[in-house]
C-alpha cells in the first residue's frame, strides 16, 4: 500500500497542488507533504483525502498499487 503514490497520482489527475488539497481539507500543506512522502496518515485523514477526490478509500489506495 503506497498512499504517497496514490496521493501524487490523484493530484496530477485532478490538476491540483498539495496546497489546493490542503486548503480543501482545511489542513496545513506540510501535512499533505508528509503524507506524499509516506511519513504519516490517520484513518480519518485518509478518508477525507479519498472523499476530496470523490473516491472510496479502497479506490484511492488501489491507484498506488500499479
């Protein structure tokens, strides 16, 4: 499971920057950066990120599996 890869791919597909996602979620951009670098993520944040891309968590995670 590579959440960082899923995040990077989703950002690219949606023409978004980390700062755009951070603003949408109401969190600091440095948190998004840590997630992109596979440092840390909570279940709640994972659910919120998947929702921001209109995906189920399983769909979001699967993107990074390729």
